[in-house]
């Protein structure tokens, strides 16, 4: 696998002055971006709210000052219209390598983990989207999710482009399907109603056991290949094989290991062609307690 991980990136950062937008700016400062990368900070004046202009201009100026300390090229844009639509339209014209925005804006409802603007951008943008949640302190642990699909492979390649430093630990997850049916039924006691013991007939049990072993073999090999690919790009990573509902297991793992960022492809194996976002990636964006990067399409290499 060949990486051009240090090629400059074009980043679109959407800001509105909210704590989540401020967290997005802070995380962007911590990302190991290649030298020469361009950051465009964008604010959008909502319809019938011209009074927002002075405040948003101040936000853009403050964000520009913050990002200048990164020694990257920084530009600013102030547009008018519906924020989500303008962000997606601007991205379609400029073709950034990454869109960065806060999980919730100034008008987000308390208790809702994902605001309407972030949700629409993640759903409809054709570029990778990083949704950042406040509070943000530092980027120490990255959790990379892989399932062998084309989109998860792009996520691996995308992480390699950033080339995280040794101070950032990278963990790779692969989630196997839920336990075989005989184990589930045995635990529930349902089997005892129809069989003499807590197991299926021999031939069926052997088939299920073989299936489980084969799933584990393929899953372990996928993890080994993924870690090797990252090592080829000078990214050190550990791996963990899980089993169960994919989103549930990933979210639990991220919480237990205090992940600061989850990286996943937009669609996994078996997703309907034409869908920009799969069910697992959608759940990660909605329910993760940390920031989430959804990789769509392939980076320009």
C-alpha cells in the first residue's frame, strides 16, 4: 500500500461561536496536519438574521488568530443562507479533504447529542466529516474501526495521511457478528424446551462452531493486515477483536478506553449502494461521547 501521507490537505472548518465549534478549532490545532495545509474557516448568517454578521465576523477573526499559531495557511469565508446547505455547497465547490464542525451549534437543544446542522452535513456531504464534541482537552487516543469494506480501508489510508505522533495511541477494532445461535439459545434456556440438553444436534453444532472459528480467523487476519498497513506508514497501533452488535460494541469500547476520536468509514459491508452513510457510522456519530470522523470517498493521492 502506497501512502502520500504528508501531502498538504485542504480543511473546511465551520464555526459559529458555540463551545462545540471552539472544541473543533482546538482539535484541529492538535491534528498532525501536513505542512502547507490550507484551512478555510466558514461562518454562515442564517436567513432573516442579518444581526449575526458582527458576531460571526468576530468569531472568524478569533478563529483565524487561533489557527495562525499552527503555521498553516488560513482563509475566512462569511456566507448567507441555511448553514448546513451552505457548508455542503461550499464543500462541493472547494473539494476539501476534510470538513470539521462542532457536534452542536449555538441553538442546539439540551440533551441532544447531535445538532441539526452537524447531522445534515454528515448525511449529505461527499467529503470526510469530523464531528467534534465539547468539552475537548487533548487528542491522546484514536480508535480506528475496520470491517474490510472499501470505506473502512479508506479510513485506514486517511489515518495514515495524518501520521499521528507517538504521543497519540491508536487502537484498531473489528467487530464480529453476534454470538452463534446455539450459544444465544443456550443462554436463554430456550433450547431446553425442544432438545434433551443445552446444545443443538451434532452436525448443526459443528457447523456453527466452524462458522464462529472462521469468523474469528478472518477477523484476526483483517486486524493484523490493518496494523501492518499502518506500521508501513509509521503509525503504531494495537488491535482488539470484539463480537456483538457493531455500534454497541464500538461505543462501549470507546467509552471504556476513553477514546478521544473514533474514525470509521461511512458505509460497511452490505450497505445499500447509493447510501452516503451506513447504520453503524450513523449511530457512532449520534451516540459516541467523543468526536467522530466519518471517511467518505477516497483521499486524493
